[in-house]
């Protein structure tokens, strides 16, 4: 491993990519500490401490704590992610976007442009909502979060946060073009990882004060290692459907005749089902925080608290539902079967066309179930660890899946660069396959 890391800086092109990526991520983290004008950061921190476990806390996790600080990057990259998801959903229901998706590089550029426009629109709407929210957010009972509310503050906040999101989007796109890895994913990744030092300090304090026993800490470490290994296995797990292409003679050349496979991932939907489910399950608790004097709000808050059985059961079922829903949106067996038939491909023993689509859909439905159940268990894991092992930090759920997925994708890209230059990769098996 150490030798592989040293090899990264021996390749000039890879060294430039890695250093450029690190520079962009450092700029992003620095910007996350620049405060938005007109906001009392200390008062906001006191008020925001009571918003954990709500949609506000979930949003803050994705932007690396920038939302709780009301920094210029408070919106982070989330408007871009939301716009991308909306465009994906529109592709499945609107023929125009479906046509764009099939137009290759030109269609992809147009979809990217629409995503940018959608990002700006969502940023303006969300920034205006946040400005009103900050003016009325005084849950701590102390000094007002916004000392001078009004139209000027709202317009300044909209301009600041929208500009911040556009800049973060630009950083992500530059990383994807000139750096290593997916820029948007890495920005979310670094925002989540930025919380780890604080979690480590909390764990040390808990051990020192006796709130966390050494035996419990040892069990936590073992569980974390096992869960991380399981997430890696599920993330990389796939069912390969063999595909044979018939030989075609065009002029004097012979095309096709080779065997390949269709990799169906166990977790095709990725982390999106958990994000959707968290938004749904946290909505009642978020609403309850604004009506603290109401008995109904109190009962909703208790029913949908992470320690509630109702919360965990509903949460798990919603995740399973969204896993199947999102998989159906992004993966179309009919289009895949038609493309295979068009180029002379077929699954051995299965008739091309409709029968192939039904076969692929049946396999995808079967392998999605264990993936969906696993996502539900990973999402419920943090509450279980906090209740039964007194974990002083949040481990599992969306954050863990994003960290593992982005880390694997980035390492695979670095691996390919190393193998192309005949350096030892991070995995010996990959090295051997690359040299054959």
C-alpha cells in the first residue's frame, strides 16, 4: 500500500490530478467557514443544537456543517444533486428528456446545461427560504440569529448562498475535468469526512468520563469494521448475465461473435433511497419543532424519534419501497433488451426482445430485495449503536454508504492510472488482470 501511494507521485500526470483535487477540496473547506453577512453565528449554533435528528440536521451533514454555521456554502452542492435527481425522474416520464438521453454526447451536454439552470433556480428558492427561516429561528431562547431582519437581509442572503452554490458546482466540475474522481461526489465525501475528527474527540472524552466503557468501545470498533466490509461487498456485488453476440459479415470483415456479460448491481439505486426515505421520515419531526406547544406535535415527535419502533419499521419499509422505485426509474430492461437485439446480442437460452427484457427484470427484482433490506439495516444501524452501545457519534446510514462508494470509485480511477503506467496497484488481483 505504501509503495502504491509513493507511485502516485512518480507519475507526473497523476500527481497533478491528485494535487489539483486536494487544492479544490481545501478551497471548499475554507469557504465552508466564511460566514454569511448579517447572521449571528454564536446564536445560530445554540439554536441549531436543538435541530439535530431533523431534516435540518440531515442537510447539514451533506454540507459538512456549513448549514449550521450559515456560511457562504450553506447550501453546498445539494441543489445540484436535487436538480440532477429531478432531471433523472423527468427522463422517465417526458419523451423530450428521454430523447436527449439517447443522443449521446450532445444530449448529455444539454441535460447538464438544464441541470445547471435547475441548480440556480433551486438555490434561489432555497436561499430565500433559509433567509426567512434564519429570521424566525430563535429556538435557543437567546439573542436573535438575525439582528437586522428585512428585505435587504433576504436579498443579500439569496445572492450570497446562490453564488456559493454556483461556485461549489464549478469546483466539482473542475475536479471531474482536471482532477481525479467524481468532483460532485468528492465534495459530499469531504463534507461528511470533515466530521470524523470531532467524532473521535467525542469518543475520547466519553472514555475519559466513563460514559463509554472500554469493552463497549472495543465492540464498537469490531462492529464498524464488519459493517464497513459488508458495505464494500454489497457496493461491489453484482449478478452477471452472460450475453453472446452473433457473428456478422460486412464486406470482408467479421463483426461480433464474442461473449460478454451484463453486470446487474445488487445495489443499483445507490444511496438515493435512504436520502428519499430520510426526507420522508424526518418531515413530521421537523414540523413538530416549529409547534413545540402542541400536544399533537409532541406525540408526532415521540412517535418519529429514532428510538421509536414505529420510526424504525416505517423507515425500513420506506427505504425498500424507494429502492425498487428508483431502480425502476434508472434501469430500463426493455431498452437494454432492444439494444442487445439491435446489435445481434442474446442471452443463451432466452429469446431476444420481450423475453429477454422479462428475464432481466425478473433477475433484477430478485437481487434488489437483499440490497434493499441491507440498505434498511444500514440506515437503522446508527440508532441501534447509540441506544445499545452508547456510541457517542453517528455511524452508518447515508454517510457510510457515500464514503465507501466515493472512496472505491476514486481508488479504482487511481488504480487504472497506476496499471497503465506499469506500477503496482492497490489490489494485486487487479494488477494481474491488467497485465494479462
